[in-house]
């Protein structure tokens, strides 16, 4: 099987020739720039160049050597942009790590803290000293909801996830972007047999938290549902417009469209299931139905935490794939998920515990964790190996090597 065939077989719940593997197909399945740098040094890859394509989370864009060496089966089409050296600018992270930022990103540095500002000087994001990620500083609707939503796009552009967006969307305002995106994606498809993913986000709950701040928005779900619905409907208009262009330009080329909406925490959903059913489920379904009506793409939802209580609804919405499958959260153990939902949805993740084992265990413990999980999740397809969310900076390179070696061992490579 080719990589693309392997991914599509797994998503269709057919047993592929081996368990497909992902690392870096989207900003929730990747590797931090520091961990990537350490891994390249550990492996003696002297011509490696660590390019941070997601500046908020400081994630590295996996290079071709990485994709080949570790048998990666899926990629983000964002890698088709910023392909030349002049699209990047060299910087040094605290600790002496040499990396490249996109050429448009020039955060201020004061000591070991970094600050990202809008063109008008507004402080959009801060990476405090000792941290590895940028924190949101602007919440446009913090004080109240607006009377109308004509200014919603401008408000969204003050939120770091939009203002500091990863490729290809950092080129989204350029003339001819959509035709260029299609041409680049076709060119990559002709050169690679990997499955292709486009990240669209189209978050609903999370945009509420980005605009109102999470404490306010969680209270709003209970106390101001009419205001919440007004906001969600305004967001839906923007999202459906974007999806229309994505389906038109990419729907016959790209294999998977990746949505995002973190709905859970360690102990359960961030809202009662009836609130999800009333406010978010119908709109999620509208987004998924649009994609399935207007394209051939499979639908992928990134949602962190314990979503066991929401799984029947997420399946009913029509999501083909759930990620990152946070097995340490309540009700999310791999055995239960595979038994109860494994015929209806593909688990893209759950391959190794990134909270404890991968970053704190021994290589032998990493191997055991990977093999045990693959044994549970792989039968009958419906599983793509991926760590639980991104590999963080503190992860020893020996453990990353052990993780991939265990995957190869299971797959008989």
C-alpha cells in the first residue's frame, strides 16, 4: 500500500498492510522545535533546519529526512508554502537552540521573554520567561457581546490564533491565494504518495473562549444562551464561506479536512452533554455535512480531554476521525474506546502517553506503552498511530527513537 492508501484504508475501517503513522500532519499532532532540534542532533543529522511553522506552539515542520526515516504517512498541505530560505529568518531560542521563524514573525525579546504585537502596537501574545508557548493577551469581547457582528473578522484578527496563524493561512490575504493553494497542492500530490490534510479549524466553542475568555464563555453557556447563539451563527457564516472555498479548490485533491474544538478536560466535557446537543452539535453537523456534500474529504476533529460522554453525538455529527484520544482522561482508556466506538470512528492518536511516559519514562517503558496500545487499537483498522497531542520540549530524543522503533517492531518492518 502507499501511504495514502494506508491512511484511507484505516479510516474506512479496513485492515491496512501496517498501522499508518502520523507526526506533524496538523498543529495537534506535531513536535516542538526544541525536541526536534534535540532529535536531529541525537541522530547526527547535521544539515537539518528547524523551521517553526506554528509560532504560537513553536512546532517544527518535519523535513523530508524525518518523514522518510520514520515512515510518516500524512502531511499538512501548509508545507507547500514558505519553501525557500528567504521565507524564513534565523533566531535563537533560550537555551541556545538555533531555529527559523517565518519571515513575517518578528517578536520582541526582553531577556528570555518574547512579545508579539499587531501593526498598531497592540500586544497580541506573550511567551513568558521559562515558557515554551505564546499566551493570548487580547480577548476582544471580554466586557460584553457586541450589538452586531459586522466587526467580527477584525476582532478575530486580534486573537493570536488568527493573527499568528500557521501556513498556508499566513498567505490567505494575498492576491490569487486560492488558485495558488490549489496549484501547490496538486504539485505536491504528484510528487508524494502521502495522505494530505488541510487544517481549517472552524472552531465554535473555542472561538467563544478566545473572544470572551473561557471563564466568561462557560458562564454564558448557562446564563446567556441567546447571546452565545448569536455569536455562533456569526461564526458559522464565516466558517461556511471558508469551507466553500476549501471544498472548491481542494475537495478533489486533499484527503482529510481537520476541524478543531476542544470540548473536554481531564474529568469530563467542558459543558453538560445537553448543552453540547443544543448549541454546538447542530452547527458541527452543518459543517461536516457541507464538507461531505461538496468534497471527497474525510472529516477529522481535534478535541482534547475527556469526551467519552460526547462520543455518540460526535459520531452522529459525522466525524470520521477523532484526535488526540487523551487516554489519561476520564472514560478515555483505549480498551473502552475501541470496544464501544471503534467500528464507528477512527482514533488518530492514543499511540503513546506524552504526559508521562514519552517525556519521563525510559526507552523500554516507551516501547511497552506503544506496543500495548497498538495491540488494542489496531485490529480492524480505525487507528492511525500518533502520540497523544504534540511532543513537548522536554522529551528525550532517545524516547522518540524508541517510540518509532516500537511502531516498526509492531508493523514488522
